[in-house]
C-alpha cells in the first residue's frame, strides 16, 4: 500500500489513537507499525482474532496491566558472563505473570472454538522452570526471598540475630550510662551499613567511638560506640556473604532464563501482540466498532458507516450507507458543496484500510468489503508550487504513474477529478478514466460537480449514482446519500450562506438564466422527493423494528407459557399415574383426570368443527359404523353404544374404549387437526397396542415395557403385543419373568407361528 494513500486517508492518525489504548511501550510501538494485509487469509485471520478477543473481553472482563520494554533485556543473555540483576528478574517475573494470567483466563473458554485467540495467547512454549523459580525466589515487592537458597537463608538469619543483639546492647548502654537526653532519637539507625546512634553534636566528645556522618542540619552525628565496632565488623562480613549468596541465586536464575530463552522471547512477543489486540478491543469499545466481513466476491457495502476519526472525536456524526449493488463497480456522488461527498469517499477508503489491517470499524452488522490489495486516491488540491505543477497536472501525473498497477483488486477514489481545467474537457476526461477503470475491473468511488458525469452515472452499466441530500427549506446539508439520482451543486446557496455580497449573487443568477443551463429547479425537486423518501424509509424502519421487538416479545411469552403449561400437565399426568399405581385411585378415575388435563390443552373448537359435531346424529352411530376420534386423530369401528350416557364404544385397531359421541365424526368427514401437546408415556395420544423391543438391552427393554403397560392400562386396552425377537431367547426370558410379577397382567402367551411365534408375546391385561 502506497504511503501517499495512507497519508491522504489519515491512516497514521488512526494508528496514533490506537497506540494510546496500549498499556506498554512495546505495545504502543506495535500499534504504530500496523499496516494493511494484501491476502485474504491474513485479513480473515486478524479479523477472526479480533472478533474472538472482543467476545472474550466482554465475557471475562480481561484487562492487561502495564509491563516493561524488554528491548534491551535479551541482548544481555548473549554474553555468557553477564548476570541478570534483581530489577531485571523482577520485571521478567511481572511480565510472565501477565502472560500466565491471560492463559488462565482464556482456559475456561476452550470449548468455544477460539483457535486463533488460543494460538495467540497460549501458542508459545511456556517457560515453566523459569516461571516456577522466579515465583519461589522473588517476593511481590520485588525482593529476594530468604528461601531462595539454604545459604542465603542461613546468613540472613545471622544478620537478624546480630540486629537483635545490637539493639539489646544499645538499650543496656543507654540505661547504664543514662544518656537518653544526649540522643536525638531513641532508636538505633544504620549508616554506611553499620549500626550507629543518632547523637546530638554537642555531646559527641563525651564517649569513645567513631563518627561516621552528620545529618543535613548538622545537629546530629551518627556515632558508633566502641562496644559496637566488633559487632558491626561481624555484620560487614555477613553482608559480604549475603551478597555472595544472592549472586549465586542470580546466576542460577539467569541460567534458567538462558535455557528457556526461546519460550521467554516467544511469550514476550505474544504479550506484545496481546497488548496490540487489547488496544484494538478498546478502540472498538470507544467508537462502537466491529470486525468487518472481508473476502473475495463480497459486495462493497457499508451500513451505518461513520468516519473513524470523527467517531473518535466523540461528536454526533451522521452515519452513511455506502453501497453498490451486485454487478456494480463504481459509485458517483454528486450534490452541493459541504454536503459530505469527500467525507463519503474518505470514509470508504479509511474503513477499507482499517479492515484490511485487522482493526475494528464503526459500521453496522451486514457490512462487507471485497479485498482491495491496492488503494489509490486523487483527493483535494494536488498542486505543488515548488514543482510548478497545477492541480490538474498533478492529478494526471499521479494517474499515469499508477495506471499499470490498476486491476480487479484495486480501489480508486476520485475527488473532483478533472476539475482543474475546462469543464467540458474535464468531464469527458473523467468519464474516460472511469471507463478505463471499469474495463480493468477496479472499484471506483468518485465525487463530482460535472453535469455530464452525473448523466453518465445514470446511464452507464456497472455505475451507480448517488446524491448528498440537503434540507429543502434551509438548504443545510443532511449528510445522507440518496441513491440512483443526481444532485444540484447549489453553489449560489452556499455562497449566500457564507456572506457573499447580494449584488454579486444577483448578477450570478442573471448570468445563469442567460446561459440557459439552469436545472436547479428540477434537481431541487428531486432532492425534496429524495428527502421525503428517506424520511418515510426511516419511519418504516422504526416501525419494522418496533414490530419485530413486539413479535419477539410475544413469541418469548408464548414459549414461556407453553413450557409452563406442558410442565404443569406433564406433572399432573405423572401424578395421576403415580396415584393409580399406588392404588389411591381407580382406573376410571385416572382416565377421567387425564381427560380433564387433555381438555385444558384443547383450543375451543372452530366453527367448522362445531358444525361437524352438530350435524352428527347419535342414531347414525350404529354398530359397525366407521367413525373418527378428533382427540386422537384416529379412525375406528363402533362396537356398541349407550344411549343413556351418550357414549359409544369404539374399537381402535384392537383397543376398545368408551367415547362421548360429541367427540366423534363419521369417517369421511375431516376430523379436526389436533396437536400433541402432552408428552410422556402416561399421556401419549399416539398410543399403539404393540411394543417392539428388539435390539435393546434387558434393562432398557424392561423400562420401556413398564411405561408401555401403564399407558395401555390408562387407554383401556385389554390385550397388547410385545415383540422381542427370537435370538438367543435371553430377552424373552427377562420379559416373561417381568410379566409374571405385574399385578395388571392377567396372562401372556407366545403368538402363533403365522403372527411371529416365539418372537412375540401376546399379553392380556386385567
């Protein structure tokens, strides 16, 4: 990507803002080095990484703490005689702790499929030995622990013993000599690594000893009595031994660092990249941005796009929809000055550069871009006084220089191309340039005031026209685009608003009328209609959003109520079944309660069903008549009827039961569709008097058989069939043994050979 393009589209400003979100100097430096990628795989990898990081940060609340720059740390390891000091080791420990913390916080999300994020955070080999040793040897305050080595522990114990001994000797001396009034402070202090007394200067010659130093005010001298000299000498020897032991620990830790240098460097680089990634996440949070979908064949479509720098400023920015239809390669934007044409082009260019760099962009969901490996820009005033080059000449020179690099993966932004010369020739040249770009397959976004180029945009295939909108009354820009139309330049209105003298404006209007090319009235009307259409679209979008929200709420309420009712009925059915099995209620009462539960779920019959029921005459239901049972959506044959109770006994393929005649219709009439609203074996409306247990284990088969027998009894079935297959006969034996223990089973026999023989058992229920 050309540095000129990055500069004109202000990409470095975005990187500077991004670096401000980093928590470390190396992370900030990595932010400033971000550049657009030129292959789809790299772009998609970065965008996937960003998307996963945003999800992770939202769910875990992860935040990276500052860590030091190790730019000068690793070269020290190249010299085998160099030893890392305490500050370097403590900085390394704090840095590794950041990496360990990130790995630990990501571990609970291992099942999310965040492979890219997992590789970035935990892909480097972990320096386990170094990490363990640093934690063992260094305290949270950055000191070397006593437990770092046995030798260090021993010598520090002796030093503490000397301190206690010295303190006791001093107290005894002060009390015995009664010299408390001579001391500036009532404590022992240390000067030049020796224990001394803070003695007032006036009394320094009263006692034998050594004066090591004076305070800044000169009122206190640090006095070492002679009885402390021997103790202090011993202390100095122990201090020397302590430094030797500390150096041994540093040598040991440095050796571990050298052994695991590869993992440490990789972990550090990973932490820097994680800082960059977290800076991207914080940038996304600051401007409400998201990763953009980028790939070959995707349309150039930015929904509710905002210029990233304007979004970072925090002011209210009007979002733009910048989009091409399928098969279109160019967008030509027209309309008045200060209406947002250049902002539209810059937004498209900067959003593209950021997306190709793996940065979040302020667009709405549904936005996408193809991958452009080259972005060229003709933007603003290109003239150079030093090089004696005019604006028009500078544009032509630039276009000529980059022309050979233009191809299908090129984005070209043209802001007022050809404006620095004769309007007629400039417009013709601009049309020819866009034709050439279309022929090479490049994507083009252009802004223009040329009437000829506006007409070209409306009449040319693969080109779409758009106009920036203005308020019809105030002529103030609305910073919105209306597509498939062109806009007036309203130069006179802009000049009037910015204080051009009225006399000059009046004369300009006269010249415009004399010229005979004033189409402003027509374009003003188009602008007015477009503004009205956009407002209607906005109103429709808001209404659609409200309806969708209302529908989602109703669906959620319906689903919640449905689950509640089903759970309630299921619990009721299971309760009835338990009561029946424990003989608290009889079979008829159980059937009655299940029927009541079913009726609670049945909707009120519609008019057609009521008409069917009303038309059915009880006298028509004689034995042998075919009827449909609406509740089960099954057909059966009338066996007998009870006129007093208004019930009919119907045989449903071997299962006979009494049914109120009002719930039946003659076979041939469409029975009312009935949804299965109760689940479970105890209330299954699709019951069949046959159970196939082939292929099941014995425990599974017996469980299914128990539920089947319960359901059969509740349906009033008198005989059922159990298919268990021949095989080795083991399953048949288990089933027969179970049937013998059931009080609801009257008898059971193997079926006849023509109906399955010893592969099926016929069971008669009580």
